[in-house]
C-alpha cells in the first residue's frame, strides 16, 4: 500500500504543481512540498478510514 500511495501522492502533487505556482520557489522545491502535503493528507484519510498499511 505504501508504494501505491507514494505513486498516487506523486501523481496528485505533479498535477497540483502544474496548476499552482509559488513565487520565489523553484519547481523542484514546489514538487517536494506538494508531495509532502498530499502524502500527509492521504495518510490522514487512510487513518480516518481505518485502512491498515
């Protein structure tokens, strides 16, 4: 499940990064930031649904 959620987080973060530009932040750092946020949100969602790793 972790590998699958990581690829989902990466895909969602890439789409979000394409839509949102944070001024004065490089694209690489934006991507890492969005991946982190998406991964946290997915973990919270999975925890609230009681989906085990």
